[in-house]
C-alpha cells in the first residue's frame, strides 16, 4: 500500500488547491470476507453454547469482535462517506517551503 500523495510542489498550474484532493482506494473483497468470518464465528459461538462447550466461548467472541469490527469499519469508511464526522477548517495554506501548514 502506498502513502497518499497530494503533489504539493509548485507547478505551472498554481491555482490547483491541493487541500481538496482526496485519496480513495476501493475496499475490494477483504472487508466482505472479514464480515463473513465474523458471522461464521458467531455461529460457532451459538454451536458451542448449544453443546455446552462454555470454555471456548470467550475465545470465539474475540474472533467475532475482531472480524466484525474490522470488516464493518472498512466498509463504513469506504462506502459510507457521509457517516464520517468532519470538522471544516476555515483555511488551509501551505507553508512557504511547500509543506502542508497547520
């Protein structure tokens, strides 16, 4: 995976606003596979409870939480942009060296 770049250096087209550029990468199939594994381990928890195998339930719940959390968060960040809470800054100006200013 590459680090997002914004091409901040000076170019002939100086009117391009680098702060409005976004870096988007498609999620692919991995988040869907993670959600599927989370559901699979949730069914394994139900199976363990039905067979009174209580010692395995806490460990299976770790898998359920881990896979469902990472899968759902990956899908939410990729496909549900409107769920992201952002704070609009009044103005972002690059420093005189071309580096992003704070």
